[in-house]
């Protein structure tokens, strides 16, 4: 009827296969292959999703191992009266021609020259290090906060040798002086300065010829608090030279007490220890999990002065009433597993949606292209039967 049988479209073609008794017991009858349409090959897309999952999972795991670093500022609640100053500087003048003194806002004067060690040396033996820089010049010499290292690097640096290196054996003319050591002062605003003999302080029978003035200097170490030579400060490894005899170097430092720890669980204890100087757990700051030091910002205002002024190296420091705590924290293993599951499932679901939209878009594009060329598909997918007459309809 209507050309149905002439085209070979018999009812038997849509039933069960004949001659097979077992097929009648099949609980899940299969669709004939002639009625199946082969989809597009998505193996490349699947491989892309798998690689994306692996990369994201690896990144999440690496981030978990590294931990999260937090920086917290808080008002310093503890009262500390002492501040240790660590100094290692080379000045291009003889030791006998220099005076080192310190004075704080409380009015106390410290004869730092009697507490620090002075070693005669040659200026030619210094100033040749590759890491030397001038404050304010170059990427490493910018004034301000030094780039905060990884907490592990800071803790590792705090474990290293805590002694000043020996002065190199003298080679060349004895025209410089290395001044180094640690001294204690009040934890208040103050300054220490290096001046020439007979200038700045009244000394009977002492007066140095102005032509001998040369306050060119190299700062190897300038830090506050416990001496950790491996910790980098803004003025460490800096050099300043001048051709003028009357020249005044002025450095202004803003000091902030800083705590480094890789165990966030210690933060309440560290806060208690920081408040009470006599706390029985003071040793926690000298353990492998926490150190207490001082970071500072440095600026310089140096210039030539007249003979009516006092030349030299002047360092003025101020203590900020805040504490910076830099802590490294890790999440638990179970939260890591949850994040990994979320990452993998999210990529797979999003990838499946993207593939379906892509497949649907190609299908729509194909239909529009087919209608544009006049090659539309006929009924039941039979190409070429575009009209009723060809299909056998009367």
C-alpha cells in the first residue's frame, strides 16, 4: 500500500530475528544496527579532561603541601625594655680616629665604642662583593620593607651560626676600621652615630685634621633583636662612598617586631610569651617552629655639610607599637580529599556539558547547511525521496 512493500519496508523487518529460539529469552533486546547512528569520536576530548583533572589535582596537592602564609598586624601588648642592636660596619678611617656612641629618647648614653670591637683593616679588602648595592639603587636596594621570605627559609636562617665572622687578614694599607658586635639599649626611639675624633664631643687635646675625614662605609650587618646573621635586612650588604671630607650620612629606620612560625597552633602561646618577658615558655621563640626578630624599613638622606656641622654616619631608629606575625598554616587531609573530589567531578560535569553543546551546535549547523544546498533528508533518513510521488504516495 502506497509503495510500502515495493520499497522493501516490510513489517517483519521491525520484529525479532527469525530462527533463534534463545533470542526469545533475551531480557534486554538489542536494537538493530541499521537503526543506530554512530556518534562523533570524543576520545581526544576525554583525554583533555583527564589531563586537566590531573593538572588541577596536582596543583591543589602542591598548594596543600606548601601551606598558606598569613600576615597579621596587632598592637604590641607586651612591655619590653631592652633592645639588642647588632652592627658590623667598615669605615674608611683609622680606628683611633673614630668615635661610636648611642643615645636614646630616655636620655641614656652608651659608649658603644667601648662595647663594640674595632679591628684595623684595609678598605681595599672590602667593597668588592657581588651582592653589594647602594640603598635606593637597583631592584634589591629599594628602601622600605624587605621582601618577606618563605617562613621555612626564615626559620632555617635562624638556626645557623650566630657569631660575627672574623676580620680578614690584613692585606694592604691600614686605612679602615671594622666596627662590629652587639650592644643592648632601651627599647625606645634613639640613634647611634659614628663621628671623627674631636668632633661632636669635647675632648681635650684631640682634634683630627679635616683632610683625614672619609666616612665612606660598608654595612655588612645592621639588625635589631637576637642576632640571626642569615636573615636579610634592608641595610645589609650596602655600600656608600664619597669624595667629600665633610659628608653626613643619615639613615632613618622604622622597626616592627616580627614573629615567624610554621605552626599556627602555637599562636596563642606565642602571644602569651610575647606579653610576658618572664614567661616559662620563652624558649619557644628559639625553637625550630618559631623565631622572634625585628624587620625594619630604611630611608636615607645624605649630603655634604659645611665645616660648622658634624660629619659622620648617623642612624636614627623608631620602634613601632605593633607586632607582625607571619604564620604558615596547613589544612587537614580530609579537606584536601574533599577539594580533590570537587575538582575532578566539576571538570567532568563541565566537560560533559561542553561536549553536548558542541555536538548540538554541529548538528544544528549541519541541518542549516543541508537546507541551504537543497539536500534535505527525506522521511526515515532516506535520501533522494524528496516528494510524495517518489515515495509512492498517491
